[in-house]
């Protein structure tokens, strides 16, 4: 059971990023009619997504080494950089980029920066999930 928990955490991280960023938020702008209202709601969804990302990343960090183990889990040998990078991106977007977007400070620039950072976080989660979910060789 322990071996499957990292896959579950990575799937939740990647799936929530996909659902919020590529489905829910675009639907807000397509259906609410008022861009300001859609933007305010999107900011709340992205804030919630940040905490889902942080929670999943912290779980992955905890799961990377079993208690009393001599070394970290095999998946974590290369995967920890993806976890740490993704968590840092989530926090930077939330506390560095989002406040500038909300105050409409150079909106086009900061929206572009935030989008690139969100996509990079999505790529980190996707690469980790791909690594964790690969089929084990039959021997």
C-alpha cells in the first residue's frame, strides 16, 4: 500500500492542476460574461489550487523516505527536484505573481509570467506522475 501513495499524490497534484487551470478557469471567462467577476473567482480557485499543490508536494516529500530507511525511495532519486520545483513555482505564483495580477499592475506581463509558471508546475507534476506510474518490469 505504501508504494502506491506517491502515485496517488502525484495524480491528485497533476489532475487538480489540469482541472482548475485548463477547464474550470477558462469556463469562468467563457460563461460569466463579466471579466472582473471571472477574474476574482479564478484568483480564488488558483489560491485553493496552490494549497492542494503544497499539500501534495509535502506528502511526496514525506513519502520519499521511509522511517528508519538508509536511503530515499527509488522514485525520489530524480523526482525530488520535480516536487521541490513544482512547490516553489506554486508558492511564487501565489505570493509573487498573483498580487500583481489582482492589483492589475502591468496585467499583460504578470498574467503571462503566471501562466508560464503554472504550465511549468503542470509539467513538473506530469513528469513526476509519468515516472511514478510506469509499469514495473515483469520478471
